[in-house]
């Protein structure tokens, strides 16, 4: 039997059930970051993301942006937990015939973004492979009172997204700004119940919140902010790599957020008690039920 | 210009010079682990290691041992800093046609070793690639008073190794026990000046200690403990993947260690003030100077 029979998320579930962790692990596999015991007032965040040539970027992409993206995707995970980034390690596998200029540009893209968000690059590993592969592991921290996970969504919460969705493949996936500042702004000013970053597509990532929180959702298609690059709603619902934040907060908090009229935060729906997926409402009021789906590696 | 013109260590040097870290980084790139500010009495250790199919293991190797090795090499880095392992993340890239059984075995090998050393597996990332690739990033901790780095070797220090060297490629590289307990025993009972794990070959890894400590060394060929798998001295000197510890301590401490007659710790030479590489003394008293060399990815 091959792994595509169980699929990416099937594999993760299979592994998760075998893992036994001690009490210093506040949250292990199954959120954007692992959450670890740290200081009296803070948790440590720990996450990793791997980019593979031909999957997450193309040979003809600007290596500066590839290096930048390698760090940005991990920073987006830290943002989804409302933390700040601190230290990273870089594992890099390169074909023997790689140009020095490629590596220089890749590294500069990574270091420039690290500088922007004050991330220390503290080491790594170099290896040889047939495809370029970059895996960054990132440590961060978050005030205990600010931590937001996927599992806190409650019925009647309003669902929000940052920015605009869809069409990321045309360029944004290589140049997006991880939403660290937006996440910090949110947790400092509002009480959020759940949050995730949209890496596998709105519907699939909303599905993760629903599964972890044991709730359902209704989403209004008209409310979904479309990127100008998006060819249509389908892209905004199912295409990966938007790296925007998806979060829920109680109605009272939501009203306060809406009242601020900030263009970066848009309500798109509501959490419901029903535990069976997502109800989509079209502009004409037509209802359809969708199952979480989006990008999968296998 | 291609990367093999500057080589693996040339690349690392090139990157290192560009990195600027803040004061919470006690030691960045250039040791077995990054050393980070943590608690009043402890440092946090942070390391990653990537295994690539065809480079670090072969398609026909037992996936149980491959998974085990993926974690063991990082634990060996923690051992080299005299720490204990705590939490790890696993990034795994797999070809689409990978058998589920392969992944199950790989994961079991990893989890069994994690259980043995009480390591929490707190998350990871799954991706698709043409070759199997496993990158583990590992957090550990060490009492400040026990931390040992590569840069503390002093003239007249005696150089020791654990275990036996050479021929690791015949099997030990897949089944070695990381020397965590031995390292802890050493730092609890002796004052060590420097330590590294032998991953790229005795001569090359001794070279790292000499460069970081700005000293030289004399090594007696007769004293090097050969593994029974080793075909000869050359393998013990230059072949990678022994994953034994190489450490130095002052003469007085060395005498105390030798007096204990522990078969796992053998003196092989002495640190000298001369800053130009390693002087090898053959069984017949013949001297030769060697430059650090050993395994390189390019």
C-alpha cells in the first residue's frame, strides 16, 4: 500500500496517535506551532517548514524570493499563534552543480527577512540532493495570555480573514509578508478564540479549526475578499499559499473590530454548533455543504 | 561559478560572516549546537541534521534504522555540548510512490529512540520530493557549568576519543548509540576544555577544535582505537559517521580519567601551541603533518 492511499493528513493522524509527550509540551503536533513550557509568563513556540524545488518554488524563480519565502512560511506559523520569532536553523540540500550565485541570493533573501523581524540565524546543516530543499526550524515566544490555538472556536464566533485571498501562485506566495504585526495587534486589542494561517486554502484550513474546536461554520461567499490576482472564488476557497490569517472571535469583540473599519480584517462567516463541515452561502442565498479540501502533497 | 569550487565549509564560512545575532545567542553557527539564553542556570541547545537518501542512507537500508539514525545524529550533537535532548520536530519529504510500511518503520525507529532518551516529538512538516529526506531539529538544554564547546582546547590538553573508530559505513552509522550518557558522566566528573562529535572523520573534526581553539595537535597513530570493522587506520582518520566524541582536558584531569581504566575513553594525543594542523606520529616514530580533511558534501 502506498502513502497516497492514506494521504498527507492521514499520515499525520497515523503518527500522532503513537506519540507520547511529557507535561512540558503544552501543545504538540496539530497546530501551527508546538507550544512548550518556557518562563513564568511565556510559552516557547517551535515550528518547521520545508520548501522543495518543483513543489513550493520553481527552478526559474528568483532565489532571493525563495530564501525569503523559506523563512516567511515559518514566521507565518508563529503569527498564527500570535507570537514573535526569535531563532532559526536552516537545513539546505543542494545539487552539486548549483551556482554559487544562487546560494548567495537565496541566503540574502533569508537574511534580509530575518533582519526585518529580528530573527537570529544560529546554525544549520548543508547536504547534497537532486532537488534544492530548504527546511527552516524556528523558535519563537508568546505571552501566555496572548496564545491563540486552533481549538478555541466557539459557536456564534465571527470568522475573519486578513488581506485578500486567491491567486497567490502568481507571485504572492514568494513575496508575502507574514502577518506577525497584525496578529500582535489583534491579541493586544481583542480576545481571539482561535487562529490559523491559510497555507492549504481557506476551506481546508477553516476545516482544521472546526475539527480541533469540534464546531461547524457558515461562510458567505460574497464576504470573501478576493485578491485581484484571483481568477475567481474557487481559487480563494481552495488554493494554498495565501499565508493570510483566519481567526474567530466572540460577537462582542467582532463588533469592536468591525467598528475600527480596518481594511485588513474582514468578517466572512460565523461558527455554528453543527459538527459537520462548512455551509457556504452564495450571493443568491443558495446553500451548499463543503468538506474541507485544498492542497495536499499526496 | 559552482558551489563545489568553494566547498561545503567554504559555503558555511561565507554565510557566517553575514550573520548578525543579538545577545541572547551565546554561540551561533560553528559548534555542534547553537547555544541560547534560557534560564538562570541553563542554556538551551538547538541543532538540526538532514539525512538524504543516497547520501546518508541507501534505498535498501532498513527504514527503522534510517528513522532511528535521523534522530541519533542530532542527539549526538547535543551530546557533544554535554546536554540532554528535550523536543524535536521532523520534516519529511517523500516520493509519491513511497510504501506506507516504509514510513511506519521509519517513524517507529525514530519514536523508539525518542522514547529511550525521553525526547518529545512535537510536530513537523510533510512534503513531496524525488528522494527521501528527513530533517530533524532538536532542542536540548545544558547546565551552564557543564557546557563544553569546540573553542576551549588549551596547549598540553590531552585528546581523548570515546569508543572505536572506522568502518562505520558497514553498519554502525545506522545503529550507533549517541554518546549522551558518556558526555554527562564526563562533565559531571571532570573539567573538559573542548568537545565535538566525530561526524566527518577524526582528522576533520579535530581540525574544527583546533581552528576554533587556535591551537595545534599531535596524535599517536598507535593509540587510536580501531573498530573491528575498520579496514585500517586511514578509515579511522578520515571516514565520517563514527558519531563518537572527541574531547580534550587538562593533564591533571586526564590522569584522573585514565586512572579509572574505563574502556570507552582512550587518550590519542595532545594539544600543542603550534597553530598549523595536526602532527601524526606513526608506530615507528615517523612524523607527518596532515591538514584537516574528511567527508564533504561538495
